[in-house]
C-alpha cells in the first residue's frame, strides 16, 4: 500500500501515542473524525498498522533482553521458526556476524531465561548471544 502524507502523519501520531483519539488526529491533519477512522481501518486492513500497543511505566516493570541468533543453515528458515513460536516481542533479520536479533520481554528474569531456553532448543538455531537490559533511556 502506498501511503500519502496524511497517512504518514496519522501513523506518526499513533506511534507517539496509540491512545490518541481520532478527533485529536482529525484536528491536527485537517480531516473529519470519520475520515481519520476510515484511514486507520484501511491502514490496519492493509497491515501498514499491525497492532496497537502500550508502554507501561516503571510501576509495572518488565525485563528486557536482546538476543542475537546464528542460524544452523538457512536464516529465513530460522527466522520463520522463531516467529511461529511467538517468543520475541520484536524479531529482526540482520546482516553481520549474527543472522537474527530479538527483543525479549518478560515479567521477571526467570521468564526471560525461559524464553532464551526455548530459543536455544529450536533446531534451526546454532548459537545465541544474550544481553540483559539494565536500564531503558
């Protein structure tokens, strides 16, 4: 789907605050609330918007880890296998010494450790390198 400038502005507002009202967006981009709602529906249907999410404050702390993956053979096969298991919050195919980069999120370090163990058991994963996030800036 080709995005026009208005779509890009709508996406920008939603990235900054996924809870922003359609009325607020409409005022900012010069459309009616109905037109904004329709554009968001089209963006969602075309998968330009894959999901709406929130970030929490430190009060309900989450733990994060960055995990680098090396494929045993085929990178795309490994990344597909990782995606199917829905272990990671974010999944990236990358270039360089490692083939994949994952962002893991968990309510505890024990949960993060469990997710790493699950990754290491995947047949397509040859090696992992893990970094625990100490502080988010």
